[in-house]
């Protein structure tokens, strides 16, 4: 899809992958709607400096159904060409040690909010016969590792949701792009060791948010339906998809209870 002057809504746009993608799209002159928990005039200025055609901050908290409703209300009938469902939270550790509130939050923010926002914006995209919905999942949604039970389940849900939606939307002019995101050096990645590290030796390989934003930009422009990691991570993911028992065996040596 053409990104120049497109109207783009990004959740979790104040840092990490969301911010890097916003900045890359700003360079194309896109009109940015940045859904963030707190107003941030510096973020607006940074996007304007990068070349954004317009920047609007939409303060919202996606951790409740009402919070997503409020965001939809704020949007009104604003035209949105691209919805980037990016905001997410991380849970981890042995299941019995994970606070129940965090478990509810990971399914609310990573799954329910993404579905609710997509459902709210879809009718207007269908009416215009044009739109792109980008959902940020993870290799955790395919490679099932100990300590990642609830986070992996939330990201597997995003994968299933996006695959079903893709089929529903065929020939409507509205497309989906599924991101199977690998390790990206953000605040979330830095928390992985804290959450999983006691039980599991976490692999270190990452790319920068800027590099990943460039890859996402290319995937948008080239109308890809999925952006998956290549190289070693891609190979490991392929094995996890087709021979999950091999991954289980390899993981056994890295995991201790
Ligand atoms: N980094 C990786 O290695 C990696 C790998 C696979 C998938 N992903 C996925 O990529 C996406 C972006 O993650 P990231 O790495 O950029 O992490 P990040 O730097 O931690 O950013 C997470 C973003 O989500 C927002 N967010 C969290 N809870 C929210 C809520 N209740 N309401 C509104 N916004 C909320 C955060 O806002 P606040 O600043 O207000 O908290 C922040 O902007 C996530 O969906 C994540 O699961 C990341």
C-alpha cells in the first residue's frame, strides 16, 4: 500500500517498534494518529521534524474495554487507511508465579484490544474498499518456550485472528499484514531476561527498532501478507512450525525449574 500521505493509526507509538515505525512513515509525509497513554509534545515535534503531514495524539489506555471504546469515540469518523495494532505487554515466568492481574492484562492489551479496535475500524475501510490492518505478533506465537505460556498464547491468538481475517477480507480491498516479530532491542526485550531468566537461558540476538521499522515499511509498500524473520531465527521458526518436538527436545537442556 502507498504510504505517502496515508492516514495511519499506531497504538503504542511512544517508544520501541511503534515509535520507530511512526518515524519511518513520517518520512513519507504520512498523517499520523498516535495512540499513547500519555500526551507527549516532544513525540509530536519529533514526527513533524521527520516530515509527517500531520500528527495527532490520541490519549488512551487499552487495558480495558472502556479504554478502547474511548479511543474509538475520539477517532469519530476519521479516515484511517492503515491501522497498526502494535501496543503490547509482556508476561513471563513459571505460570504459578505470574500475577493473575498481569495475565488478564496480557490478553486484554495484546488480544482483546487489538480485536476490538480492528472491528471498530473495519466497516469504514470496507466502505472505502481500501485499508490495511497490521497486527504485531511474535515468534513466541509459533515457538512455544517454557516461561512464555501466557505471552505466547496471546501472540498465537493474534496469528490465528489475522489468518482468519485475511480470508474474510479477500477481494474486499482491505488487507492484513501479520508481523511475526523476532527479538527487537526495545524496553520489552530488555525485560525478557528479568521475567524468564531464572528458568531459561534467553537467546541474545536482536535487531534495532529502526532496522525493523524499515522492514515493516518495505512489507507495507510491497503488499506482503506476512513479515517473518529470516536467517537462523527464521530457520528455528520453520522447525518449530513443522517439527515442534525437535524444539522441545532442544529447549529441555536450557530450562530448569
Ligand atoms: N521487542 C521484541 O523483541 C518483540 C518481539 C516480538 C513481538 N513484539 C511485539 O511488538 C510490540 C511492540 O513492542 P516493543 O518491543 O516496541 O515494546 P515496548 O517498547 O515495551 O512498547 C510497548 C508499547 O505498548 C504500549 N502499551 C502497553 N500497554 C498499553 C496499554 N494498556 N494501553 C496503551 N498502550 C500500551 C506501551 O505504552 P507505555 O509506554 O505507556 O507503556 C508502549 O508504547 C508488542 O506487541 C510486542 O509484543 C516485540
